[in-house]
């Protein structure tokens, strides 16, 4: 095992503890090197974040609370139980035109400025299709919503003029992950099926059938290789063009809560079994090599989110259920 | 959580050597009330996660549905014990669908403690309904259910002496997670890496997972949800550690804190239904004078005078919880047809006809999970005792519940 991590001296603390959700760590990696990073975790109906300076010494905390919306799309009183929404997934989205914080909540999608100060748009999820309100977010400003809807938002450069552009029915079951790169959009669902779309035309190019009874909990992309983590502790890699399986790892003894890839082919996976494991991919989807790089055990902690701090280095940040600390692990 | 309640109740009843018949009656009444079919039907209705305050009030009502009496400090401890037990069970479930097994254990163990056949019927019916509702979920959907239940238990870190003794909890209140050993059904033991070329298996190698794992084994008994108190039936040790300090929970902004919100009017209706049901069932009870007093504390001698109110141990059944919480994600929010705001934002549990204790009703109004100070079961008011004695002698008449 060639990587071993040390906990950073200064943990990042946010105000609220992390809920036990999949992919519960959002990170804003600034495009300019001098800007600070932002880390955030979802807590029931709120999103707690910290803006951390370059050297890690200065931290500013902030919180965003999900707006409660009543049936006719007007704001509801904040403490009426019927309208409280929980956050299902939160993510910072880096678009070419601007950066956003997107909170996918039960019943709605709420879009904010990255520092959480301004609410730009709320999109209420249509209740007529099947009832589940799972949502996932990925980069590129496209949000997967509802059991089988895929929404595309048209985001202007400034101002709050965000509106829904298109809705495409896709999966038969709840969407559990969405990820994209320059050309492709990948979506997964709770039965384990994966759909591959062309980013520009939004037409489906391929479909991957479920491999076993387990659903997909998290998705990531490296080159043309799709990495999918499953609720039964497996990680599988697929070729995005042909749809064929490229590799499998029996990785964890509990459900995998999140995975993340960086540009160097490192894959990090976290699970309820208290482990972070790192894998190195090399080659490409047609001829993949996988090697195991690291096991890092965090005592008595159910890990719910992981993100690489930089796309070209192996430092990671990990979030823990019921804890207000985001652990930073450096090599 | 109701299952836990019944376990603790049973243990304390025998620890205090309550007359067997009365003890049995208490258990039967409580379980009967909990699984009353109308109430259970209500529970299965799709609805949002309940605020903590309301859940506690539901259990308080259940507590008063029998001849047992609770004192408020004991009730709090009981509720805390229930909460931590269920949190432990849900967190340590190897896979999310194991919540079914936990529920099964609860129902099964409750069956052993109940001695009336009508109540047994109710239990069975409820469990069958539960199974039907949830048998077709796949594992990621169960994850969402489990995650929603875990919202309810977030930030609760009470130390429980039985967990500390058995090395299941650290001194900071976190549960100890051991994840080696048998992997859950449907999982593979960590270690194998396979690569494929053009869809065909190319290479297999092993990595070191850092722990020893064994393949899944369906025949092993599932332990979470069983009655952990039945072993210590003969010991008179107190169930909560003496220094059970509630670690100050994180103060959450009122708007996002689920506990501080006004209840759904449908929920109020449900509680009213429950109190009606309880009112009806307790009407058929003849002996009011056979009130049973139970305490959760061993050190009752520092109570000044007066009988400590019996503590109804309310451990909700996991089953009970699941009904509420699962519905959050499984179904669309049932659109409320009630357009006006509910007039009574606080739900009053009416014990005033039986016990004129103003302090109790007042406390019930102000119940706030985050700000309660440490308590050790000492009573502040002396006039409580007069009321309690009066209570013991009086046969209350049960006519409809007053609601503010």
C-alpha cells in the first residue's frame, strides 16, 4: 500500500452535524489558486459550510436553510411541519458561466450563490409522477430529479433568471446518481441500471443493466471510465462508450456512501464500515488496471462523504455522520 | 421504540416485585393501546417525519393508557433510554433492510411479554401489515428510509449504563462500531479485485482489507432488537448511569430544528384519536385503585415523601417509528385539505382529570429537548404528594378529554 494519510492538524468544523446521507460532502474548488475553498455538509433541512483559507488557518462558518414552500408555491411559515423539506443532496456546481450551490431537497430544488447568501431559484418538483423525491446533483448544472425525470436548467451569467428548460423521463426507478464530463452525462438509479447520454443532444447513447440486486449509491467519472459504488459494498467500473464492465472490487463490508475520483486516476471510497480506501486506476476503460493504495480507518465513525481536495493530488476530506468535523487527510 | 418500552417496563416491574397480575395487566394494556388497529392504520398513512416533541407526547399518552403512573423525571429518562437503544439498533444494522429484522425481534419479544390473546392478535396484524407495506423496497430505498430515521436521532449522545458496561458505547456517547466478522447477506467479503477486457474476465487479484471478514450467513440469529434487559432481570442495578449527562446538543437554528415546529394538524388529529382510544379502553378497566407505581430509579430514598409516580417505560417499537419516517420518502406528501392553521399548536396531554398537578401540565407544554437541565428524579414540590395521594384514592371518571 503506497499511500498513508495523516490527519491534518486543523480539522474543519461546521456548525451542524452531518446527516447520514449518501455523498454528504460538498466541496467548492476555486478556479483561481488563491481563492479559499468551501466545504459543506447537509444536516436535515440545512446546509452547514465553512470557507477555509489557503493555508487552512482561517475558517468562516455559514449556514443555509432549506426554504419551506407550501402547496401553491408560496413561501410557507418556517415552522409548519407539513412543509419542512429535508436535503437529499447538496453540491457545488462549477459551470462555465458561473458557480452555484444546489440543494436538492424533498419537494424542491433550491439554487443559491456558492456562499449561500442569495437564493437564486426554487424549482418545485412535480408531484404527479411517482412519489419518490430523490435527487442528485453533478456538475454542469443539470439536476436529476424525481423517480424518472431529468431536468436541465438554463443558467445565465448573472442574475436570478434561472428556469427549467427541459424534462426528460428516463429511469424506471429513483435516480441515485448523476455525473458528467465534457461529452457525456451518466445517470444511475436505485436498481443499479446506468444510462449514458450525450451531453449536448441529451439523447441516450447506451444503457447498462443492473449487475446484481444492489442499487448504486454514488457515481464518478475518470477519462471514459464510469465508477459506480453499490449499496452492497462493491465498486464497479464500466466503459462509457461500450457499456461493458471493466473492473470490479469487493471493497467494503458495509454500504458505500460515497466515491470520488481525481484526474490522476485515484478513486476514494468511504463506507459505514469506518474505512476510507484508495484505489489507483491506470490504463483506460478497455484495458483497466486497478491497484489498492490505502486503507484508512477512522474509529467508530460512519463515513458519509469524501472528496479530493485537488484534482491532481491525493489529499482528501471526509465527513462523518453525527459529527460537526470534516476530517482532512493529507499524505 | 415501543418494543424497548415494553422490555424496560417488564424489567422494572419485576425488579420492583410488583404483583404479577398487575404487572401483566400493565403490559397488556400498553401493548394493546400501542397496537390498537385504528391507531396502526393511522400510522401507516403517508406522512412527514414527526417532530421529537410530538413523538414524546405520543409515548406519554401511551404511558398513561394503563394503571401505571409516571413521574416526569422518570419519563424523561425512560424516553432517553428508548431513544438511545433504537439509535443503537438502527446505526449498527449491517444493511439498511435489516430494519425489518429489528422490528421482527421487537414484535417477537413483545409477544413473549404479553399475556392476552386479543393483544397478541393486534400485534400479529400490525406486523403483517408492516411486512406487506415494505417488502418490495430495494436496498437503496431502504437506505433512504434509514437515513430519514437517523435524522431523528442525530445529535443525541446520551450515555446509557448498560451500553457502557457491555462496551458498546464510548465515554463520549458514541457507539462502538465493529465491522469485521460476517458480512451482511448480498455482500461479498472485501478483498477481491477483478479486471475485464472486452467484457471477459482478465485478471483477479486480492488486496488486504485490514480486517478479517467472513461470508454471509443467514442462519445466524440477528441480535439487534432483542430484549437486552431480560438477562439482568434479577439484578437491581439502575438502568441509566448515574452520571448520565446529556451532552449539550448542538443548538440548531429554530427554523431548521424539526423539534421546534408546529405539528401537522393531521398529527394533532392523530393524537386526539389516540387519546380517544385510550379513553375508551381505560373505561373498561374496573380497578382504578389498583394503580401501580413504578420508578426507574434505585435511589428512591432521597425522595422526600409520597409515592414516586410509576414510570411507564416508553420504548417505542422500531415499527412505530418506521411507519412515520418511511413515509417521508416513499410517497408524495399527502396534500393537506386543512387550509386554516390549527388553533391548538400545542398538544395537551390531559392528565388533569386524574392528577391536578399543574407542574406536570406546565412542563408538558414547555417540553424542549435541547434545554432541559440535568435531573436526578428529585421532586421539587411538596404539594405533589397530596395530589398523588388524592389520586390514589380517587376513582377518576372518564368522560371525554379536555383539550385546550
